[in-house]
């Protein structure tokens, strides 16, 4: 009986780790919005893991949100890190891909939440506040 209980405990202990590891992968597409001087802005971030360590690269694409249609489209590259233990994401702008007149890059400091389905945090830039992203395709999971 004790052997059976230990076997069940071992299976139960291993299952959440395997499940959490799959859900906490930072790589992929993330969609949502952020707020800066121009107001609410649509945001799509594509994140790739570096081959070494916890480094990541990202593409930050922004544009009009249906509630703020006057925002121009733009994009820039980012580099940073993701700590899989505390779920902390740091992204720093590196170079413009498409720069609208009068716009500057911003940086992101965020935390992955909700079993790896969401990232939210601070937008670091003058007149900026926060961002919220959902993993692409997350709404289809159910």
C-alpha cells in the first residue's frame, strides 16, 4: 500500500512540472495593447529564444487600435531576457524596422501570468504606462 501511495505521489508531482514547462515557453506570438502618449495602441510582439541561456530577441509591432484608429503603424527590434523561474521578461529596443515620424522606441518589463497565457507589465518610456499581451491562439484553447 505504501509503495502504491509513493507511486501516485510521484506521478502527481511530475505531471504539473511537465504541464508548466510546456505552458511557460516564452517563444511565439503575443497580441494585445499598450498605452503611451498617443493613447491606447495595438501591439504584437514575436519572441524568439536565443540558443544560449535565457536570452531572447523580439519584434515589436504597433498600430491603430479600434478604439484609437489614428495611431500609425511601426515596428522595431528588441533584445532581452526571460527568467523561466520567476517568469520575468525584460526587453530593450535595439533598432527600428519602420519608424513613424515623431515616434521613439520603448522598453518592456513584464511578468508572464495565467499558466503562461498572458504577459503584462510596464512600458518604459516618456508618457507610457503599461502593456497587456495574450499568447496568440490562447482563446482557441479550451
